[in-house]
């Protein structure tokens, strides 16, 4: 059984261990551009687990109507410039459907198979005809190679601590240092192979995978 996710540091911490103040500091990154390149121009997007709206904000700038969903009111307080819904992902059932459902933040790597099934079920409920799900995952090679390390990007120091492996499960603690502030996130994630991913997507009502990045961390699959 995997250990619960735990976070520490200044400010609010979400139930899954994420530090709200840290995520509010993160720069836009390249995620929105990857998503934008994989969906039609102007496609409507709903992001499941949108956090502070970092990806959605950039997608809106790129011309996409967007809606974000998160269970954390503290996270959504930083996303007031986009439309949001406060709700657990697995129970979400909106009357509206979208051209693309986005599941970033490696949600698909949850160690709980039942939760993975529920997340993909929510994604399928909210895809319009001809639409698709867009997913970010940890690549299988990452599970083999990740280990203690420190790297600094854009003023943030990321420190990966001890890595514990138990079959397909991997547990570690990542530290985030910004100036004098420090946050940590201890989490467990599960390897999902290409074959397993194709199988769970098929059972959820999606078709063949299209890889959106060379490292196979980003993919899209059409609703069937």
C-alpha cells in the first residue's frame, strides 16, 4: 500500500500535499504550448486539477475558451482570471462538454487504480463529440532513472531526495527552495506502461494514443 502524500512549508497545503504558495510562483512553462499544438485552434478546454490556473491562463492567451476544476479553494483563489469550478474531479458532472479534457500534473500515475478509472470516467463524461483527452504522465524511463539530485531553474531549486521503489510504485520527497522559503512534497506515483495506458484508455472510451512529446510524457486520445 502506498503512503499518503504529504506537504510542508509556508501557506496552505492541499489534501494531496501540494503547497499553494509554491504553485502560485511557478512560471508558465511549456505545457500550454504542447497542449495547444495537439488540439485544434480555438478548441474549448477543461482542465481537471487545474491548481492555480497556470496552464489554462496561457491556453486562454492562445485563443482557447477554458474552464478549470480543482477541489482546493486556496488553489482556485489564484485563478480568478479564468472560469473555474470547485469540485473533486471524480464526482464532477457538468452539463457542458468540451473539445479537449486536460489531465496534467501526472494525475494518471495515481497509485490507486480505482481513482485512475474514476478520473478517466470524468474525462470521458466531459468530452464533446469528436473531442479528445490530453494527458501528462511520468514516462516509464523516468521510473528507472530518477534518483537524488538538485537542479535550479528560473530561480527555483528542486531537490529530489531518497527514492524508494516497490514494484511499480515509487515514493520520494521533492524539496522546492525559493529564496528563504522552502516547501517539500512527499508522494507516491505508479508506473503506467504504454500498454497499460492504452488499455485503460480503451476501457474508458478513448481511442488510439497520439504522442505529443518525444519523451512520451504528453499524449492525446480521441473519444470513441
